[in-house]
C-alpha cells in the first residue's frame, strides 16, 4: 500500500498519523473508498480518532487492499 504515513507535529507537538487518503476518492457499493480503502464511517470519523484508532484503520485498509 503506498500510503503517505509521514508523521506531522501538531500545535501541541504530538505526532499525528497521516491520513491514508491518496486523492482517488470514490465509494464502491459497500461504501468503501476505492482509493484508500477506508469505509465511509472511517473517513467521517478520521479527524476525531486518536493515533491508536488511526493506526487500526490503516491496518484495516491494508487488509482490504490485500483482498
């Protein structure tokens, strides 16, 4: 998966996990993005997720891409 995982410091100097978005946004019939493989709900919730949750989403995306 070619995902930009470059960590970026935030205002409080905490390193944030980068979005897996590759700007190829289109949902399939199961509401999964054909570009990054996130579900619609994961896309909506991304900004509110902590790093642990974001890493879990990235792992799920990698699994979805492998199928």
